[in-house]
């Protein structure tokens, strides 16, 4: 298993992540339907272990997390991962705006990576 992608997450965290994938909330399912199978041009993984956290959705290629929990943002940023956050209400009531925001962030990250 590639440890870099998981930032040394513990084996127990992988078990918890699997449980969370099997019991996603309505908003998580809605967002996942729009992210899975590279629908936005990049691969996202749901309920992805990172260090001591489980990110709601993670794109390793862009080091980008889509998250609902504010508490994790600073810690994830400290290890070089950018976080964008939406509420359940955003996803359930304004999915098109949420997806547009994600697509814009993906483009910015790809441009930044291309200029390195």
C-alpha cells in the first residue's frame, strides 16, 4: 500500500473509513454520485484515510479534500492538502453551484501544478 497517499494513517482508520463508506449521509451520496468515475476529470476517493483523519472526499493528484468538518482544515493544510468545504444544505439544495466551485478549484490546482 502506498503510504504517501494516506500520510501514515493507521490500519484501524482504514476499517473505520470502510464503515463510513458503507453508511454515507444523503449529502455525501449526492456528492459522490457527481464525483465518482472521474466525472469531473480527476479521481476522488470517498472516506479516505489521511494521517489521523478520514476525509470526506480526496483527490491525491491535486492534494485536494472536499470536507464538511471545519476542525480538520488547519491540520490538513499543515501537511500540504488544500480543503474546500460545503455544508450538507449546500450539497442538497445547490449541487450545481457546489460542482461549479469544485471544477473551478480543480482547474486552478491543475494550472498551478502545470506551472511548477
